[in-house]
């Protein structure tokens, strides 16, 4: 009998139902199988985010000097061509098809000719672009047209490219990767179903082998990039296990394949549809044979790439918001003065600049980790949550409130795209659910080492709840490893190594580092307090998860700004860290912090746009006579 996962054991000891244990066990085993794809050094327990909490000697110089590849540019010609294509179509107003409102076929064709869809594809004649370079480029594309950036993210990160590149046979790679790289086939990942979103164990689509083909029956929902003629990775149940089939969709609907259309407020510029299969045939050689794992393993692997790309796209969108806010704030006058001179607007500018810098920091840092070989599960979750939540706040609390009623005029970039700016909060995993997933992954190793042996021993001894003194002494051996850990934790002296950190950000780095190191005992304390009921304390887990994530964002922002080294980056990082610190400790800004943020906002408003000369604000709608 295979060994039960940590989640299965904990839920069984906690008295959960068989169905709950079985479902969570599938998810936990898929997570373990993804871990096994990476060497021990690069697994979650040895990742920077995990070590920042559990390792007394980390964060250190290694954390702050991760190779961010900020100056590398291995594909300048391809990137230049792609940007030229987008600018040309934007100038000629041909980005979108005038009748459907979707990205135009000519734009996609021109991007394909420029090499846009092969950036992450390994081919004999060229390597795949490093993720650090890709996310930087993706953010740049997003400043011109976010949906074009989203197209590359879906195709290369969560579409068919990553599953085939990572799990495909040599024959499958030779057959499909050149098509995907050329743009002759754009791809999608068909995972979600009407009853299977956050709970991926509820998949109903079935595939049964019949001779040389699998016969597929079922329905997929909310699949971005899914239209006739595309190539998809289809997650379906085969012999009771989720597996992935590479499916070449027909060029038109048939009796066995239908496109399901529905009204959708978000993603109106991309193709997002349902797919209905009825006795649909797929060649048996199109099955991805995952050595260790199944379809969920494939899904979880690709999601990390999508989460980083989402954060990079959010950064680009927020840069455009800032570029739109500043001209309007200079133009709009109230009570005899331009609103750009008001503290509230200056504060918004400073906050938005901080969100942009930190989003850039997270996307670069996470991509750098994956380039080095890390799985990056914890780090990519942080990037996704942070990027999507910042974009939401930037749109509603900063941009909309600054533009006022004009935000909702037809043609305004905020009003026209509001749903697209909010939707990333649920893409690649809904934010609050990912908070819980982050906590679960963070405590898993600690739980396996110390709490699982104790729980099993107590169950075998028939002890419920906290053992009394006699019961404790009888089982002293099973408690000894944890007691030793607690002793080490409370007697250890922390030495903060701030090599590579800019001097003016050192206090922030010390705050974040010290609080991360205290987090280990805080987490362990609530594990002792709630024991087997911890899984039901979702609100408490989410609060702790958020705190740790914000501390890590602080460190990534500090490392990123220190690496870039410009005065304005350091100043923005300082203000960004102040805001993050107040969130962590639950405090209102001090007068000093407010003055610092306002002065930064004023400086940004008075000077040339700081996040790229190529980013232009949109025209001012309904201008009044001055």
C-alpha cells in the first residue's frame, strides 16, 4: 500500500470524511509528484521563501544577490520585431478585429512571423528564452497592449508549450513544438469544468482507449485561447486518473466537437469559450506519459509560469495607469489648482510607483529562481497574489478615484477594461485559496518531521487532545525531536547578513528578516494550539500567510532596488516597504511616512515618467476649456 501523504494523515487523524481525505490526498500527492521532478536542492523545502522562515542562517547574502539577469538581452532582434508589430497595429488601429472585437488574425500572423510565439520553445536552431528575460519583455508588451501580453502568457506558460516541453516524448516534441513556435498553432490548457475549478479532483471529462484512439466525452469551461483549429492540453480522466491528452481541435465544429459560447465581461478581447466533446477521437500517441504523476502534476507545473507572467503583466498595466494618471492630474483643476498638487493624489502616485517596483521585483526574482532550477511554488504564489491584488487596488482606489467620472466614459482605458483588471484575482488560482495553499506548503515539511510522528503515536496510544504528564513521559521519545527543535529555536541568536543591500534600505531588511525568523515559532505555536483542527482555521492561516508573504515581498523589493541601484528606485523601494510594514504590523502611517510618500509622489509627478519612455498616457476625454 502506498504511503499516505501528509494531508491524508492529518485529515484522517482529524476525523475528516473519507471523501474529503481522498480528494485532498489526490491534490497532495500531485504536489509531491511535482516536487520529485526537481533535485533536492531546488525543492520547496530548500527554496528561498521556505528557508527565510525555517532556516536561522537565511535570508542572507545569497538571497539578496540572486541573479536577476537585469542586463541580459539574448533575443534583441526578435523582441524588437515583436514590439514593432504591436506598435504598427496600434497606430493603424488594427489590433482588434472590427467585427468581433478579438485580437485580429493579421496581428497574430505578423506576431508569428516575428517569432513571438516561439520565445519559450526549445528548437534545434535556437534555445528558449530565459524566464527573466521573458517576463521583462512581457511587461513591456503589456504597456502597449495587455491582451497581446496575455496571449503569449496563455500560449507559452499555461497552454500546450510547457506540458509538451516538460513532459512530452521526443516524438511529441518534434511533432508539436515547431508548430507552436511558428504560431501556426496557438494553444490553450483545458482544465476547468463546470464543477471543477478550485477543486480539481472533481473532473468529469472522460477518455477511454478504443483501439488506436482515446474516445473523449465531457465539457470544459472558461478556456482562454480555445477556438477551432487550436492545439490544447486536455486534462481528462483515464482509468480513474487525471491525465493529459494533446488535442488538435478541428478547424470547424463537428458532431463530436462543439464550441460553447457565453457572455463574459472579462477577456472580451481574447477567445474564452467552453468546449464540448462527444465521442471525440484523439490518437493514443497524444497522451502525455508522466513518469511520476498524472494530469494534476502537469497542471501544477505550468501554473507557476502563469503566475509569474500574471505579475509581469500587472506591472505593465500599472505603468500605463500611472502614465494616464499624471497628465490628467496636471490638467484637472479644482478650486483654482491642479489636483497633482494635492497630497491625496501625490500619495496615490507614490503608492502606484511602489506597487510597480515591487511587482517588477517579484516577477524578476521568481523568474530568476525558475531559471536556476527551483520549483518556485511558494515564490510564484506570492507573485500572483501580489500582482493581482495591486492591480485591483491600483484600478479602483488609485486610478478610478483620480480620473473620477471620466473613468466610465467609453474609450477610457479603465472603464473599457475594468473586468480584465479585476479578473486576475481569480486567474491561476483564487487569491484567498492560494493564501491557504501557501501556508500548507510552508508548514508541510515541519509537520512531517515533528507533528505527524506525535499524532500517530497519540492515536496508537488512544490519547485524545493534549497528553497528561504520565502520558507524556510514556511517549517521551516521540516528543524529543520536537522539544530539541523548540530549544534550538528559542536559544538561537539571529545574525542578519545585509551584504548587497543598499544602506538606506537596511532597516527595512532587518525588520523583514527578523520577523521572518520569528515566524517559525509563531507557526509552530498555532500548530500546537489547533493541532488536527488547524485545517479548519482558514482565517487564521490566511492572516499568517499574508504576513509572511508581505515580509518576503519587502526583501525581494529591497534586493531588486539595491541591484538596480538608481536613486529613484531606492526611494520608491523605501516608500513601498513602509506601506508593506504598516500592513504587517497593522498600523496607520506615521506623519514621517506620509511626508516621505507625498514628497516621492510630487517628485514623480514633476519629472519625466520613470518606468519607460515608450509608455504614453491616453488622451484626456471631454476636456474643458482652461
